[in-house]
C-alpha cells in the first residue's frame, strides 16, 4: 500500500508539477509580452470627446453613459484593462481639460490599488 502512495507522489513531482509550472510560466510570459495600447488624447477638446475615445479604445459596452461614475463602474468590473496603456498627448489634455484628466488619472491609479491582480501600467506622456 505504501509503495503505491510513494509511486503516486513520485509521479506527481515528475510529471504533473512540471506541467503546471511550465503552463504558469507561459501565462506569465504572455502577460508581460502583451502589447501597449496607445490612446492619443492630444486632439481631445471636450469631455464628451474624451469619453467617446475611451469607449472606443477600451472597448466599453454600448450602455456606457460617458461620465466619470460610469467610467469607474466599467473599469472596476465590466471590462478588463490591457496590461499597458500609453496616453499620447497627455500634457495637452491636462491643459485643455484639467479636471477631467485629473479625475481619469485618479480613477486609473485607484483601479490598480483596488485590483492588484488586474494591474495595468499607465504611461502619461
């Protein structure tokens, strides 16, 4: 009886465990190699334009009501953000829409704090 138990344990360590380790490595490697999503906000002039752009680029559902409360609801439970987002023209957006850019940045950073397993790297330049 103990020989079967020892054989089962040996089989687990020789065949099963390496299989799981390799698959976990593949998943993690895929995640780190994920491409960057570029969102060009340099031409955005209004809050409506910003929300429309975010809806398209982040693939928000049709019922997204294009306001900041809805933005938070969508990123915190409906869509999964990509691993990396680079906002191109961020400094122009901060000048044109300082309140909106601040709210969006705060929500994105809060997303990473509240959902550490779904972290997204944000580049604001």
